[in-house]
């Protein structure tokens, strides 16, 4: 597996040649070469770029294309950090704050069917367990995805209280990240974990790359579920009973690009093995767009639903252009976000499948396919709880409380 590049070190302005490639090749901003050079010079001189403060999704593509390896994404995160410390976030951001008592995930969890709520309660167990599947926040709002023989024998542990803090990091809430890191260190020490299998690419990056830079050391192995599944397929532990004979386009996780082409090949290998042909989008792999949620990460957006919808519609539009039968994702958050977007975007009604669901079909299982119902709940929660805050002039600050485990 390719080595993970460290993107948590500070932006190195001394090495920056102000070539503008980071902004010119950005799949979101897509600046002209001249505009990119001008914006890069503004950033390096200390001027605040309105476009970057509003439109950047911190997808880290700029770090990959920077010819000098300067980590330009960290410069943007630092800008957002300073702005947050000065003024906080718009009140509307409160509904997407993982540590606020009522947020978009708790709204969904409180309305899950009884059997799924029972699963989540069981996952809160904090007794010692050497090997776990850590669900992450996205699976906790879609626990039905775990109900498959593909994951048989895995002990699932986790809760919304032990979110990895990925959104805080990408929004520049650096002080809060230290509190999240300390909380997670205590949690995993209590569990005595030696190996973690994680279905979230963002979570894998947080545990292996980001959280250790905040002063914690996790002494357990972190394995993403994709290579874990592929290894089981290679060893014959997953038996394919029926080839699916369909075409899909892959919605890349924002963090997939950080792990390199070898990593991004794995979902494509899995899909190919089960009879699924991948049709690549115009912007794919290292230049792939976010599913949409990161459209709200910028300090100026503060999770404005219009910004999130705009980015989601862009991703759905690119997927539609491929002519594929369906969209395949390997992130439960992408599954939910794209399906929510389809409520308002009439031009793309392609089915959206998590790769676990496609594998289930290939081994003869029938996936639950609850993503549309879950999307409707998410959408309703935004209408009820966030939209009324859109015109408020009040500000929100995150409060990461210390928890006892």
C-alpha cells in the first residue's frame, strides 16, 4: 500500500513559488492560471481571499498537486481557524455540530426503527475488546448497512459521543480537536483495542494521520474495510454467487485521494470482481468532487444548506454525464448526502449503492436499501431545525465536553 502523505504539517511559505497550480487544478474553484497566481499571491501576503473563505471544501486536492509539497490546504485551515477564534460560526452551523445536543445525526438516530436503535445501544458497550469495527458517525445513522454476513464475527463498538472530529479538523476548529483527541484516547484505552476495522476513509485518516498530531498515540492497528474485504475475497472467504452485470460511476471519498491510487484501485477491483464495470467521471480520483457536505465546511458558509446543495448537485450532475446505471460509494456519508440531494435534484435519479450493498447482492443477500427513507429523515431534520436559523445574526461556538467512559 502506498505511503500516506502527511498533510498536517504547517504550510511552508518559504518553498512556495506562487505558481498557482494548487488553485488552478482545484476541482472546486477551477481558477484560470492568471487568477490562481493572483489569489496565491494574496494568500501569501496575508490578504483574505473571499472565494477561498466561502467556496473551498478542504478536499486536499491542492496538497496533492502542489509541485513543492507546501501543504496549501493547511494554510486555508489556519485562516478558517483564526476567523473562527475571532467570530465563531453562524448559528445555523449548530445543527451540524457533532457535540450539540440536537444535531442532524441525533435527529436521525432518535427516529430510527426499533431494531436499528437496539443495534446502536449495543455498540455503546465499553467492556474490553481487542478487535472491533468502529462504525463512525455515518454508519451510526445507517446501521442497517452492517446487517450482512460480510461482517459476521466483527464486534462493533462506538457511539456518536466518540466521533473522530473530522469535520472540526476540516473547518479549522483546531482547539476543539485537542479535546476530541483526548476523549478518544481515553475511550480506546478503556476498550483495550488492538485492531480497528473502520468503514470510513475519513476516520482512517484521522486515526492514522491527524489525531496523532494532536498529542495522542493510538497503539492499535487501523485497517480500512475496503482492503479488509478485498483480502477476504482474494482468500476465498467471500464467495461470489452472481455477477451483477451493471455499470457504475464511483463517488470518491474526499480522503481516498490522500491514500493514493493504489488505495482508490481497491473499490474498483472489488466492483470488477463482482461483474460491475466502472465508468469514470470527468473529475475523478485525485480530482474528484466531494459528495456535497463539504460545501458547508468553509468559515463563511457555516453549513449553509444552499452551499451544500450546490456541491451535491455538481456531483450528481457529473455522475449523470457518465451514463452509468448507478452510483457506487464506499462512504456511508456519501450514500446519504447524494440521496438527500436527489430529493431536490430532478435530473439524476440514478440508484446510489454502498459497496457493501453491491457485495451483498453478489453473494446472494438482499440489502435493506433504506437510504431513501433515511435521506427523507435527514432532509426533514434540516427543514425543521436548521432553516429557521438561517437569518439569525447570532454566532455559535463548539463545546466539546469531557466525558466519563
